[in-house]
């Protein structure tokens, strides 16, 4: 391969990265404005593409039309909210997720899930637990197993005047605390598709992230490495799942190509401290969401959840990952 060929390949990669970055900005905008103005003109402007070509570009890169993506995210968001807040009126949730009327929501929900929202919540695959929360069949089994094994022990830290919980579960002893965190900025690279248990995938994504950040002087002792999750794997098809592999960056940092930047909102978070094997991430999340949350007096808030990685697993004597799981919460 000649020098000219190398330059051509580099140029093609840079152009594709620019397109990926623009489409990611549109996806982020849709996610933050499901009940807002999601017209073709508005979203084409976010992407800085001509409205005339934007539909075709979006479908070619995302794999579904813009209107199908918006409809899917609205109904998936509504489904998540119905599970997290079963006492709230269905109509209110539908309007908050951008549906123009209850009738439109009912039709789209049935097309997406094969049943009505009310019947879906009350189906045989779900039941109301003793604390009034709606649970999936998987969550029911997790809850039963952990109810027999451990009860969260609640403690008050006299110095910080904050509450924390300790649990003894299958993944070891776990500490969970609720605390306020400030907003912070991250740079990220996005993956769409299956990711559960794929350490090699996360390794490649972080390699791309750090190869961009390192030469720009954005990596230091205080840099956080994290993964941000946008979809519920129990609701969204795994081919459509989105995860952002990210690092914390100084305020005002701008992305480039496929590297985007955004702000993680501050607020109240439950933070679970875990030391786990690579195949135990799902169990760790189940501890937070299926065992601790129903006993805590909190409910999940409407913001992204994420993981912060605290060690190099290769240097751990047992190859374990030390990770903090952050779940945004609000009083029940």
C-alpha cells in the first residue's frame, strides 16, 4: 500500500467518524427531548445536514428510519416509566413521552409489545411485589433468592451524615450509599448493539477513547473511566442497545468525529461499590435494582445510569473488577 493509499484510508475514516459524531448528537437530542420538537428540520439542523438528505443518511447509519427510531424510543421510555412508577396514570406518562394522545399511545404500545399498557403491566410475566413495585419474572426470582440470603443493613455515617447499606450477596459483600454528585462533562464513543459480558468490545472502545484523549492531554490521575447505559435490556432489543464508553474531561472540551461530549447531570445517586468478576456485572446491577432499591425508600430517577471503573483488572490478584455502579434516585 502506498503513502497515497494510507492518506486516502485515513481521510475516509475521518469522514466516517464525522458522520458518526453528527448522528450521535441527533440521538442524544432525541433522547433529551422526546416530548419536544423532533421535526425533520430541527434534527437535520442538530446534525448540520441538509433536511433533503438527512432521512437517508440517518437510516443508512442507524438501521431504522428517523420516525421509527423516535417512535421506538418514545414507547420504550414509556414502558420503563410504567414499570418504575406503576401508580402514575398511563395517560400522563404517554404525554410526557411525546405521544399526541392516549389513543396514539395505545396503538403504538400494542404494535410494539403485542398488548395494552395495562395488560402488559399485569401480565403473567410480571407481578406486584410486597412493596408495590412491578417486577419482571427474572426480577421476581432474583428477589426471592436474595430475600432468603440477605437483608440490607442500614447505617448512618456520623462524619458525613449520610446513610449507607451493607449486603452480603452472591457477588460478595456490597456497600451502597446515597449521595449528591455535581454534574461533570465526559467525552464518549458510542456502541449500538449487544454488549453484555463482552470484555473485548469494551477494551476496543476504551482503546479508541484513550487514543484520542491521550495526545490531547486529557488523561491524568483524576480522569474517570465510565460506561453510560441508555436502554433497559429487558425492554429494548439487544441489537438496539446503546452504551457510551467515556472518560471525564474538563468543562469546555469539544469532541471530534465519532468522539462526542456531553454533561452527566448532577443530583442524587445510589452508588454501589463492587469487586466482581467480568461475568458478574449483571448480578451486580440486580443487587442494586432488585434487592437494595425496593428496600431503600427510593425509586429510580429519570437520568442515565453508569459504571465507574476503579482499577486495572489485570493487576488484581483474582482478576476482579473494582467498580462503582451509579443509579440516579429520588424519594419513593
